[in-house]
C-alpha cells in the first residue's frame, strides 16, 4: 500500500513537471542552471576582477580559461564584463579554481 502511494505520487509529480515545464523553462537563447546545482555553489560579493582571477568576499580565486560565466538570466559573459559589487554564486573545481560563475548585476 505504501509503495502504491509512493508510485502514484511519483506519477503525479512527473505529470505536473511535464505540464509546467514549458511554462517555467527559459527561452531558447538562455541556458539556466538547475536550482539543485546552484544550491551547491558558494556565494559572495565581487570585490575585484583581474585578467584571470576574481576576488569574491575577500578571497581571490583563479578562473579557469574555459569557465562558464553567466549572468542571472543565463546570458554568457566574459570575465571582464563582471561588475564590482555583483552577487556571485560559483563552483570550484577539484584544484580550487572557479569553473562556473553566475553573477547578479547590482541594481
């Protein structure tokens, strides 16, 4: 009986997700990251931007040459386009370099 309830709940969740996905999915040009992935990112505020590194909340991180950098709308940016005082969410590679960075431009 419990298994049937769980299975029915999974079917309902899959249906709701399938129906709502076109509504919440980003436009074709923007590539948004899943919320679960962003939840594992570190956060901070951009203090300084250099040619191959960035200082976030007082700590300087090297940025990999092939790092994916984008704004909160999913538009890709170059490192030099990141504004100071932007809120940042970032992922560190095993070597401690930033391999993915999402910034929210200050308003």
